[in-house]
């Protein structure tokens, strides 16, 4: 049987077994049960009553967190020369085209997101096996394939995230850092929860949002009382 660490025991001691917490309570508690020496991420897990194997029950969306993610997002823009200055002015970390496609082909993926233009997507097709598994392939539905390069970069830098339900019917997303105030954590959590609720597929039957958990890096999950999010 695996040994439970002292910090894990201390964290579990602060949680009342079987209790579902209001979102405001959970936002405060997640800070108290985090014992990492670094500024841990705060994550939300939303389990939905959908069958992701069916196309008409897939849940995917984008939202901009009011207070950002707290994470420095490294953005690569692959664009034609006429869009390069627009990308740089918006704050892109890397801007170019063929030179970066060559680096990506060689396995370089030291970035968090790639933004590109429709006419450039053909060049990225051969990189699917490299970018796909890492979640880096640009997608029009996520707003990362667009002619509005500058706006796309600014949105990502401000806290725009995209999410989708996994094969188990769960949406996982990072919504901030433990250093955030409880109020900021609540605001960010509320934003993504309400976005997910609006995306309910018409084909989904029964209870749509089945459970919500808030946690931080290496902390136990705190179950949220669903009545507190309405």
C-alpha cells in the first residue's frame, strides 16, 4: 500500500469527508490544502452527462478567463510576411513561417500555442503527428486559424483558453494559480462553468453537469455543490 505523505495527510485533514463545498468555500480551501513550494496551478474538472463518442454530443469551446490563467503563454505565429509585424505588435513570442516549420519538423515544441492563417494550414498537415499529440495543432474552432492574427494573439495572452470533453466525458482546464485571490478563482471558475453550460448538446439526455471538482497541483479534489454555481 502506498504511503501517504505528510502534506497529503494535512490536506485531507482539512476536507470534510463526503461534503460538497460552495464554490466560494472551495476557492479558499484550495489555497489552504496546497503545500507545493511553487505557485501551483488551480484546475477544474467538470464531468458531463454526454457520450463523447457521438459527434452530436461532443462539447468543445473557448472562453476568456477574466483574470487570465496566471501562466506565461508562449505563442508561435506562422504567417506570411505581411502579417509578421501585426503578430509582433500583439506580443507573439515567435513569428515566421518556413524556418519555424522546419524547427517543428525537427521536434521543437517549446511553445504553448500556435496561431496561423488559413492559407498556411496546408504546410502544417505533415506535422500532425508531432503537433496533434501535444495539443498544438491550430484549429479554426479554437480561434487559432484566422486572418485576425493580432487579435488572436492578444486574446490568448489575456487568458483565452479552449477546452473539450475527453473520452470519459470530463472537461479538464487550468483556471489560475494558487497565488490568485479566492475571488479571482471564483470569477474564472464561474466563467468556464457558465460557458460549458451554454454548450449543452441538444442530444444530451438526463443530467448534463454531473460533478465539478476544484484542485491544485498535487492536491486532493474538492467537490463543488452544484447548487452554488447557479
